[in-house]
C-alpha cells in the first residue's frame, strides 16, 4: 500500500482536513479507497473502537487499524466518528389544504440537517379529505428530489376510502413506502376508531408500519372550548387544553386496537411518562409497539409558552411540552429503553409572516396558532449535551437513539444507521468537548427563530459526510441541490405481525 498520513500533503487545519495526497514513486495510480478517515474513535450502537475507515464508491469498504491508501485522507484524531443522524419524523415543504406550502424547503432543510449532523430523514406525504394519495406522493417525491438529504417517506392517511386503501396504498408500497401515519387528533386530519382500524388492517396486509399521533380529539376540543369561553386564550393555555391524560388515553387506545389487529405501531412524540407506561406495559405483553420522543420534551417546558405577550407561541407544539419534573421521567423512559428513538418532529413555522405563528393575528387564540417547532439542526447537539455530556446515556446509546434504532424501525438498516462494510458512508465527525451557544443563525433553516435560542450545549458536529462526500465542514454546508437520494423500503421482518389474534380470527383480509 502507499504512504501514510505523512504523504497526505499540507494540512489545511490541524486535526481535521489534511487534503488530498499526491502519489509517491511506487504508488498505484488509483488509490484503494476514495476516502480514509484516520485516527478517530468510531462509535456504533454496539461499542466504541479506535480504527480507521476506508470509503469506496460512497460506501464503507473497510474498518482497519490503519488505512493509508486513499485519494483523500482526513485526520479525525481527538474526534468521535459517528453514523450520520437518521431523523424519522420531519415535516418539510409539506403542502397544506389551503394551498400553502411549509416554509422549510428541501434545500434549506438539507442545509440545516447537515449542519446538525443528520444525513437521512423520513418525511410525510399529505392526504386531504376527499382526495387520494398517489398523485400527492408523486408530487412530493419530486419535491424531495430537489434537496441534498437522503429521504424516505411516510404516507399520512386522513381519509381511508375504498379507493385509497384498496387501490392506491398497494401502489405506494410498490414504490417503497412502508409506513402509514395517522392522527387521533387535529382537524381535519383525525381518524375515528373505525377509520384507524381500517388503516391498521390495510397496513397489516401490505407489510407496513403504522405511526400514530396519540391525543384524544374530543377531549381536547371540549376542554379548549371551555378555556376559550373563560377568556383563557393566550399561548400558555395550549398546554392546559391537552394535559397528559389525553395523551395517555389515546396511547392506550391506539395500542389496544393495534393489538387486536396484530399490527405493529410506533407512537410518535411521547411527551410524558404516563403515555410511555402504556407502551411499556404493551411491550411486556410482547406487543410490537415502539415509542419515540423529541428534544422539546426534555429541553422545553410549558412555562416557555407563558412568556410575555405572544412570545409563547414560538414554543407551541403537540403534545405540549410539560414541566421540568416530567423531563426526568422522560429520561427515565429513555434509559429504560421504552422510548428508543429521538426525532426532531421538525415542523417549522416562522414567528412572523403569512405562513407563521401570527398568520391569524398577533395575539390570536391558542387554538388557531399553527402547532410545530423547528428542530432539525438542534436535535443531535441537544441529545448529546443533555444525554452523553451530562452522564444520562453512553455514546453507544446516543448512536442508537439518534440513528441506528430509527434506521432499523424504518427498514433502512444497515444501509443507514451504521458504520460497517457495505453501509452508506454517512459519517459525522463530532467534537465531544466543544461548547456552543445555540442561535437561530447556527440552525441554518428557513424559519425566523429557534426555540432553543441561548441554550448552551457541549458536543458539536464539525464535519458531515453523506455517502462519502463531505457536505458540511465547520458549519459551512457545501452540498449541491438535487444530490439527495430517494430511499425506497422493501419488506422487513421488524414490522411483521406476531401472528397473535383474538380467537385466532383474522379480520384484516375482510375489512
């Protein structure tokens, strides 16, 4: 093999980017690898080792004690080398029923994601009541192709008609969609129990996962109307309208109906231990149910929505952030393994503008303020800082929560979520000791604020590779629009039914 790091040429920045090596006399003209990442500490979901990584044709080709023969050599000494983040819950450039489109484009979202160490996302194709899903899927897939991220898709089902369930969903599955998203709250997206059962049965027939937003629609509306009638209209009352009990009840119901159909589900954005306990009880029975949470449920509180004036609207999402005592309970559920995926639920609305939080007026009633907060770039730094840096979780668990578990559950593993021979070379060089104060500018998204403004984190991504190409260095994103890839998903055993049915009767083929 050719010369080592000493032959790599001038170092542009010590410890980070030594540049391209020049072949010495006796070297092969073609290097064995396109890229070698040398001297770093490689962390996976299964352990931490000191090794070099060789990359060829966009994939990890080798892990070895020393890899010297590469066209480009990166010195990662003193840095963690991690799999690129997989964010399985992102709303990006998503159309709305009124004809508007979310401000966050796939180009701006890609920039923000790379800046935060995420390389792959799973986004949502919308369905509007009275309409189908196939044309929306095709149009949205074309939108996703404009960006730089690698993208898989969930399909939202808000109107499970015969045509959609029997004719269009099979075509979506053939195009690589393997997860159906349902809402048990929100107008006009929510499904009643009968409609939810139909989605579960359809998913079971076609080998899809069902992901669920669990809050009780009627209870929230009843309580919200009472609050508004009492003159309690400010953003802080958003949390009052949807206390933990409405999330717990809906989680219990969502799991019970899925258990009856024998259909695996993931409960999205769990905000409290009450809901997580329902998941844990079902898991103890052997039910295939997984729980996800987000940084807002250990980094924000309901008190943020009580900030002066209309400022609290910046922190409104659903379920609502709870209190600091709940943060500890959520961490307990993460440590227990009940909540095993940390997503961003990135759903950015600017504070101002016609599409933002103030779209219905500065001081609008809480029930007409758009729900959602931006979080693509902040997800990994917040999880690392609050988890690893503060001793709540180890580095292996960080990798599982931020990348590997989501890749497995979404049917993307080991292509994504791993640093292993054959995996895509989605790799992040991480400075575990770097202290950064979060600002909106650092987020590099299209939204005019971050709810984490002023938060100090310890641990920060300094270089991001997507399929072996450097797409971010020191916060400067340099990927080209249109270079992302669509990630079709084939059948995978993790979301296969258990074969446990009440009385042995399978209603799914009949519905």
